[in-house]
C-alpha cells in the first residue's frame, strides 16, 4: 500500500528523485515509526507523515514525523547533534568515544490551540521539549526546563483559571497568517532574538488567528518532556494541560503579538 508521505522539494533535492520516488511508493518507508518531533508512534499507512532530513557535517539521517507536528524539511545540525538524533531515532548506541558522548539534543515541540479561560477563548502555544533540558554547563541528568523558564519570568501554573501575566520583552511573531517564532529580549537591551523559530512557518487555524488578533497577545504554556504529548484535539490538549498544572509541571506567560 502506498504510504501517506510528504516529501518536500528541498528533501527531494537532497536525497534525489529516485530515492524520493521509492519512498513515495512505499518501498523504503517504514509503516510504523516514532515521530521525530513528539516521539509518539505514527503510521505512514494511516496518517500523513513528513520526511525530515537531518544533515550534519558528514552524515545525513532521514527521519519521519507526523505531518501535524512538522512539515517535510531539511534540518541542518551539528555532527554531535546528529549522533544524538540517530540514537533517539533508532535506539542504538553510536560510535562516539564514551568521554565525548553528549546528551540527546532537545528539540522544542510547539503546538497551537485555543484555550478557554474564564469563559473566553485565548490563542495558546504549548511548548514541550523532546528530551530533558539541562542547564548549560551542568553535568547531571536532571531536567532544568521549568526552572530556566521561571528565571526568565514565566509563572508556575497550578490551574488554568486566570490569564497569566504578560512577560515583557517577549513576543510571538505571526506573519502572513503563519507562526514564525517566539522572540525573547536581546542581550543588553539589543534587538529581540528568537527563543524558538520554526524551520518552516507553521500554519494556524482561522479561529486561532482571529483570537490572536482580538487579544493582541498569545498565551504560552511550557511543560517538561513527557508531560503533554501529541494531542489530536483541543479538548484533549486542555485535559493534558490541566493534568500538567495539577502535577506542578506547567509554567505560562502572556506575550504580545508581533505581526498579523
């Protein structure tokens, strides 16, 4: 059975027409896979699946993702990051000297959805990394994702009863109706820089865009890896957010909307 694969022009250009056609015909594509973005199972015979090509300094790895998580694209990474990606994709050990092995590089998964708070729908982004995030320079195996965000001004959330306070200096960049980046203050009062940037602009629904234009701000919720997961519907996303909040694993902030 042909796979429901998306192979973008840039991926095709890198792997060649012959390999791309074999993938689309189902010859080289796996039926089931673990999504390289959200790390939950997918099935290329049952749901649209994106081919994602990671290119390092010397190596390239083809991975698969739910089309709802990532578009088909080429991602430039360092060779060390690619070795981590190989390990996370295949579960195999890689040929790195033990004293040079690095933790898996966390990628930020971003989901958009509408969240009902105090009787009103608000546009929201939910951020969950694909691996534990450790403090720069730390050698332990803990997860510092939430403490790092709290230090930046995000507020812990125990229930989704009120709109979180505005985090000044941060903003959400929406351009041509698509989500491009989450911006944070630059150093020493300089130009804002991207805290998260889409490899390709992410589509948002008309309802999400209308709510963002109405409020002129976006709510951002963040949780450690494994707290939210890939939720196909907004009601399930809300349930996951409520559960994460109740477990003390959710922080949030409101950010002004940049763009239209």
